[in-house]
C-alpha cells in the first residue's frame, strides 16, 4: 500500500509530463540534465498555447525543434520543424525571417542543433521560458522586431532603380567574432510595381575591397518575390551573413544591393545623387572569441 501510494503521489505531481521525473536519490532532473539528453517534447505545448494568446496568432509563422507534432498540434498559426540533419544556410535565413523560433532545452543547452542558429540566439533575450521540475525546457524567441523602432535604425531613403526604395536598415549590435553571423534587417518599400524577380546581396569586404563573406537571395528568405510587390507595400527583409571561422580580426565594409536574373545590378540614387550599384552600410569590426 505504501509503495502504491508513493507511486500515485509521484504520478500526480508529474502530471501531465510524466517523463520529466528523475530519481531524487541520484540528483533529480537538475543532475540528469548534466548527464542525459533530457526531454521528450514536454513543454512545447505550453509554448504553443502561449503564442496562441497573441492577437494575430493565426497569422504567425513559427519554427520549432523536436518533431513537428509536439508543437504544431497545439498551435493555431503556421509552424515548421527545424531539421536535425541536413541543415543548410537557407534554414537559417528562414528562421531569421520567421515571427518566432521555439527552441528545446536538449538542443540549445547541449548544442544538439546547428551552431549557426544557436550562436545567433545566444545573443538574443528569450521572450518567454518554460520550466518543468526545476529545469528550463523551452525558450520562445521573437525574431521579427519592428526595424524602424530599433535604436540602431539607420534611415536611408535610397532608390534602387526606379521602383524600389530602401527606407532604412539596422544591423545586429552584438560583437562579431569569426564563425558567427551578422544579421542585416532591411526595410524596403515598393514605389512602383516591380516587373522582375530581383535578388538581394549583402556583402562583407576587406580593406582591399575583396569579398570575404556574403549572402544572396530573394527577399524574406525567398518567400517574398519582388514581381509580386504592390505599390506602397513595405517589406522587412532579414539576411544573415556568416563569417568564416578563420576570418582575420579587422574592420570590414558592409554593402547591399539588388540585381536582376541576368546578374546586372540596379543603380542606386539618394536625394537625386548617384551612388553606384551598391550601398554602403558602414564598417563592422570582428573581435576575438
């Protein structure tokens, strides 16, 4: 009877996350997370229900780890699973342009996920964390802040060709180190309806003007085609440029531009003055780890 009563008590205490129980004689969950791959998806339902309370929940686009159904079954909006294997740069770009990214303790704390994204998230403050049995299981990161509301926002008002204006941008403010990623958030507006599918390039140049890092792609991780933009439409477009792990510590120039399928770059003007085919976004400095 005592054994059965103890079993019932433990079961009730751990409801509904029974798999977050670990032997108290061996240090409970706090010790388990140091030696085991803790977690089987517990807490992802809490993150989904938290986001369901957002005013525009049905329109949110969220990326989550640890099996699609653990999160998407409870979430009202659009969700996608971040891959365990086969990680490519496009997955990083999609994450940067999502509304939220939901990470799991096992992946983030034990780095069982791509370093490219984990290194970026290490500089970000989680909007919400969910703890079970004294252990942090889930973190919710807001990815798409209002570009123009950021204190580091730079107003540009530069025309790319005759149809698209770059109203401004802001750059990630944390100290860059070799192997990590710089994120440029671009704020576009369609002045006229573009007739072509254009690509964005964000490039890092060394002191001699040679290319050392870049990202090319259609806006919003290939999800927003310029030939579908309407007059007056404003687009927030984020690009992550990953630096080489052996990049020398120095100052570098950052440039941005648009180009046609043929490779021809659009000419840029600002207040009627020609700027060439690339706009400078200033200098960035790479620090030691």
